């Protein structure tokens, strides 16, 4: 079963999302998008398939968003996409693609809505928050 995660190993949300995917018994294709940014077409498709606007897919915190003036309301989607590709840290994460859809998984448990296989074991996020109980059921 093919699943893909656009992953940043430095991000706790991304690590938790990857762990939830692996908790189904599937090893997804892991694309470290900071090292291997998606193409313009792929990025635009990920955003559209997630039912987001380009602005909703931009990460502001910990990025050069303000310094680049990306809050200017007159910037086009293409200009924003070009900035995201020039500075991949601007791409919000993690995007996950499964046979059931594409989603920006913030918070990480949003991935559960598009996973085609059930969770195999209990799961708690890195901060200790329980997401999956011992019976493999979503807690909230």
C-alpha cells in the first residue's frame, strides 16, 4: 500500500504523524522535503488535494515569512508557491498522501482520517498525549 509523507525529522508533529502511519504496519515513502523539495506541480497538487489555499499551506513560525514580505495581500498563489520552493521551510508539514486522500496533518492525529488501515497498537505522542488506546481505537 503506497503512502507518502512530506517529512521534517526535526518537527515533533511530523515525527508523531510518521509514527501513526507506521502503527498501521505500513512503511511509507518518506520525503524529507527540506532536502528534496517537491516540484511546483506536486506542491500545488498537495495543497489543492488537501482543500487548502496556498496561504493556508505556508508556515509562518520559524521561517523567513515576514522578512520576505509574504503577508502582502497582493501576492499571487504562484508567487507564494515560488517562495515556498525557494525556501522549503515555508512549506507547512507534514503533508500525507494515502489511497484515501491527502491531508496537512496538523495536529498529527488528522492522519487517522485518511489512513486506510487500522492502528495496530496503543499510541501516545512524544508529549505523552494518548491518541490510540490499547484496543487500537482513537481516544478523541
